[in-house]
C-alpha cells in the first residue's frame, strides 16, 4: 500500500530542490511534494503556524526530507523541535545533507532522525538514493499507529 | 751548772789539802795555792762559784795557814789585811768571769740571730727569683754615681742574654730594642734622669739570637738623696709578648668583625635591654638615613613606623624570654622601617640575642626589600599580564579554530551543492534530451560529470586533511595487523580486476587514535594497491622494523615506485609524481598521512625506486605497546 500523503522537502538550494523533485518523480512517487526553504518555515508548515495557519491538508506529511544546512533554523534544530513535540515526535524525518560531518550525523541520531542520507555529487547515485529513500518510507515502512 | 758549782766549791778544799801537805816548802806564803784556785773556780763556776770559792778559800787559809795556825785569832794586822785583799781579789775574779760569760753568751745569741736571718733572706731571694720567673718580671737598678747597672736574673732571661755576662749600661742597651721602641724608651729614661719622672711603656725587644721578638712593659723611677739629687734609677721589665699577641689577635678579629659589619649589605643594629641602639653599621645608616652618631642611644622604635611600636616592643620582650638564639622578625605579616625623612619602606629582619659581659644584647639584621618587593610586584604583574595574554590568545586561537571548522563545514556542504547541480543537470540533460544529441555534445556532458566528480573527490580529500589536524586524539591499543587485513580485503573486494599478494606481519600493535590510524593505513594501502595495478605479480607487505632506536611500521609494494629525487614532494598536498592517466589521484592522501603521524609524535619516511616499488615507514611514538607487554 502506497502512502499517498504529502512529502515535505526542506531545502534552500533551488538546484538541489529541482534535482530532488526530479529524482522523486522518476521513482514514480505520485505524492504531492511541498517545499519550504528554511527551518522556520518547516516548523511553521508542520505546526500550522505563521504563513501556514489554516494549511489545507489536515495530516502530517508522510515524511520530511530535511536538509541540515538551512537558513534561520538549521535542520538539526528543526529536528530537535520536532522530536520534542508530541505531535511530530514519530514523524519520519530523513536528514539529507551534503556533508558527512560526524557531528551532524551524531546529532541527527541523538535526536532520533529516521535516516541520515548523504547527497552524493554524482547525479545518478543521487537520484537512485532519493528514489530508494522515498520508496522505502512511503511504501515499505509501516507508519506508527495513528491516534 | 750545779756540777760546775760543786767543782768550784771543791777546788779551795783541794788547794788547802795540797798546800797543807807542801806547807814546809811554801811557808810563809799562805795564799800561794788559793789565788789560782779562786781564779779557776770563778772561771768554772761563774759569779756564784767564784764567790763561794773565795769565802771557803779565805776561811781555810785563815784557819790553817795564818798564825796562830789552826785558829781564827789574828795577831798580825798584816794578816788581816791579806785576808781582805784575798777576798776582794776573789770577788773581782768572780765578777770578771761572770761578765766574760755574759758577753760570750750575747755574742753567741747575736750570731744565731744573724744566721737565721741569713737563711730567711736566702729563702726570700729564691722565692723572689721564682716569682720573677713565673711572672716574667725582672728588676734592675742603676747607681748613677758609680754608673753601675744591676739586673735580676729574669732580666737576662727576658733579653736572652747570658747571665754570666755583666749588665749592659744605658744607653748601650739600645741594641736590644727596635728603633721605634728605643726612641720612645730613651725619651722616657732621659726625662726620668733629668726630672725624676717615672715612666711606663711597652717596647719591642729584638733579641740577638733568632728568637722571635718580644714585647716588654718597661717601668722605671728615680731615687733622690737627702739633697734631692737623683742618685739611682730602678725599675722593672716584664715580658708581655703573650698579652700583646692576644691583644693583637683580638684587635685583628675586632677589625675583621668591624669590616664585616661595616661592609655588610644588610643593616646591623645592636640594641640593649632598654631597646636603645648600641651599634649602627653603615648599611643601616644608608637605609634609615640616620648617621651613626644620631642613631646610637636612640630607642629602636625610632626606626619603625608608629603603628608597629607597641607590638614590636612586646615582641622583643617576648623573644628575650625564650631560649631561642635567633628568629625572623615580623613573623606573619609585613615588616616596615621608617627613614629619617619619614618615608616607610618594606624590610625583612631577623633578631638574635646574646649576653655580652653580663648584659643582654639584641642584634637585628635588617634588609631593605623595597627593590625585591618591586621586582615581586613586577613579576606578579607580568605573570598576570602573561596569563591574561594567554587567555586572550587562547580565545583568539579558539575563535580561529572555530572559524576554520565552520569554513571546512561550509566547504563540505556548500561546495558540493554546485557540483551536484553540475553533475545532476548534465545528467538530466543527457537523460531527457540525450536522444537529440550525438557525438561531441555527449562527450562534453560526460566531461562535466567527470569534472564534478573529480572536484568532489578533491573536496573530500581537503576535508579529510583538515579533519586530521582537528579534534583530540583518543589513544587506544590498535591492532594494526587486523586493520591492515581488513582494509586490504576491502580493496580486493572493490577492485575485481586485481589480485595482489598480501603479507601482513602478525601482532603489529600501537597505542594511537584508531580512526586516524585507519585513515593512514587506508591511504598507504590504497596507494600500494593503486601503484601495483600495472605489475604482473603485485605484492604488498605490512611489517614492523626496529632501527635508529625507533619502531617503524612499514607498507611496502613492488609497484611503480618513484624517483627518490622527488621524494620531498611526496608529502606535500596536491603534489603528485604520476600523471593522471597513469594513476588517478588528487595528491592529498600522503599529506594527510604525514599530518596524522606527526600528531602522534611520529615521523614518516619514503623509499622508492622507479619500477621497483615503494616503501613507506612511520613511527607513532617512542614506546610502542607490543603484544608481549600487553599480556
């Protein structure tokens, strides 16, 4: 059963955004992909605050692809906030990052990120990775029981 | 005495008998035998014997030989007269001999007295001689009228002159004295001679033999006759060499002491029991700005700021009651002195006590520590400054490091994004519009991909290099043998075309940071793998060797090798000895290896020969931990 809920992509780099979108599409994921461009927007989106008060979709997205190097709030800070909030503590969050800094990886796991994925420079590898991640979290993985 | 008296009484009786017997011959000389008899009796019997013999003789001669014989009747007046003459003669003899005897006795007595006196004198003389010898005192006298000099024996001894010789006259005696002493002595003697002034002076004696010089105390005085003329000089000489020597050494030690005290850098101040200054050396003078004359007799408190007066006085009194010889002054806190101009200054002082000539004396040694205090303050200030600067620099360094970290992070993160875009979009182009492109455009797109991948590798290498100098090292025992085997297996797995012979010595271990060492081994083994890819029987060895007092870990291969002439470029970043088309690479691995080895206080060296292979050996620390030591 394919999860048809939205996917939230938090990415400030438009080129990465385009490439990610392309990769997800080519992985045949039909879900709607919402994109926000910084950490604060991501939180606003998920908690329906600020610009996103009264967001139409009543559910949380099926997964969040969260870049670490973000303006305003970094991806790690966003993750920490999501995990400390009951509403989002089980939300699948996949950290997507250019870096392979140990600190970032450690922090991500400490805050219970569901995955830590390095964005490879090589496009085909990148596309394959994003596609696999998408398929895994949307099709393979069973979400926590709904409340 | 009674025997003499009896004999004197008996003699007239015997004379009477003898004359009776010889009367016919001596008739009519009635007194012939009696006169010598009375003489004898008086001689023998003295006054009493003589008188008794006279009376008995007179009666016997009157009765037996004066007619009428055998009666006491007197017819002839001449006879009576003869009796009277005999008696008078007898009395005269008696008195004469009595006188004679008395005179003799007197003479004998006088003689006895004289003898005993003589003995006493001789005894006294001996004692005097002894006393002079013991005291080294001799006496002399000079009879001016007859110019006669007399010396006692000890004078000879003191001047070391043969006692058999005569005493030397003045002024010939000059030869016994040093010139300085003689000029002093002769002046004194001349005054004594002319004015009768007594003298006493210490003079130095030069003795004829090689005996050491002596000091004597010479004294003299004049004796005048009834007319007041000076007729005699007499006096004494005493050997005072020992006293002089003691005085001299005392003076020397006093002088030494004075020199020490006067030249001392520290103030030396002696104080009596009333805390009045008794000694004040030049250093103290300079320190307190008070001359010695001003200071002596002043209370010690004059040298101290008023707030210390009471405590200080008490401290000295307390100290006096202890049995301590010396102690530091001011015990706990700071001590200060005050100069004559009222300026206070820090001092360091110690005090000692001793009893001199029955009086207690406190001796304070005082040091002006103004300069030291200043130096200490300066040191404190400099230290403080230094610490502050260290803190500043550390902060700067920390900031710089942090900046570097964020720079590296930015490089890692942000440099990759455009690369990914280049690679991604060229790929997208190829995928979406590849069918419209042919020939060169496709190759160009591929070159963009290649370049971005190469750039990505460079970024990764740079990051590794920068990471190898950051962060602390976590030392642990690392099994290098196992690590090498694992890495070689990984290499073999990732490169299906190549099968290298690998030899890994067992039991290689080192105390080091495991992840850092893995970077080192990964690079060295990766290089070995890469550079043996063109040879027929690739062999890679990992082993240890001990030389030059160091324990080396080595990775050797039989690959392409390198020219030792370029060895110094091996470890520099982005420096390569091979072309990309021979062996691809970015030239940053060995630079990273060297940095890591250096951080482990080790060193790395490379040996190689073109076409014959390369060996890289590195040390990690002076004392590698071996298996044996571990178990």
